[in-house]
């Protein structure tokens, strides 16, 4: 029974510590880059709509490969592009029109009934979706982008780790306490 408790304790400690380290990495890298974090050359983007469901769920994070020749895409590729200065969209290419600098993509969300109203200029493409997605983590990543959220995400795992350590130390001290000796008197 004691061995099981030690294993559970070690596992919980490891999970809390890894959560603290990974959260710190995500928050620091996103603040340093001035945008969403980048991991091994891929940018992580948050999906905030259901237009690509069921393949990409709302609240997921996706990895996109930025850069390169933005005129290289073909029918069936999934692109992330700027609809406006502050809005990114990830949709599938239905049709390619034009060549070179005049390349335009007709796109559509997999869950949408019709193609997007405006064609996407190759110059507005940010990157290509590579199929990597983690559901629901995007909500956490989106929170990390705010000042209050990033502070909370850095502090909360640390507080949890400290509280768990305090409880563990308190239990250990309680087990080690030496019972008080009773004195006997002789007549």
C-alpha cells in the first residue's frame, strides 16, 4: 500500500512539474515571438469556429507550416490565410485560379454548405495545415495570449505544485513524529 502511494505521489508530482514547465514554455515563447508559439518550425494556431469540423474541432490547436512558395497549393490542400489583418481562417482549397503572383484559391470549410465568397490571394496565405491537431487545447492557448491568462497559467501550476509539496511534507512529518514517552513513577 505504501509503495502504491509513493508511485501515485511521484506521478502527480511529475505531472504537475511537467505542466508548469510546458506552460511556461508556451507562454514565454508566445510572448517572445509576439504571436502564437512556434514548435520545430510549425506555428500553432487556435481554431475558433466549427467550419472545418469534424476533422478540426472548435477549440483545437493546429500546426501549420509557414513560408515557402504560396502559389504551390492544389485542390484538396488545407490552408490558413488572412481574411483581414486580425482574422485568420483555415479552409480547404476547392479550385486554383491563375498562376504566379495572380494565383487565387477558391476555398471552403469542410462543414460549410458553400464556398467562401472571396477568393484567397496567394499573398494572403500564411501557411499549410499539416494534419496535426489537438482538440480543446486551443482554449488554453487563447487564454495564454491575454495578459491575465498568461500570468494565471504561469502562476497556477506553480501554486498547485507548492500546495501538493506542502501536503506531502505535512504527511511525512506526521508519520515521523515520535510519540511522547510516558514517565513512570515508582514508590
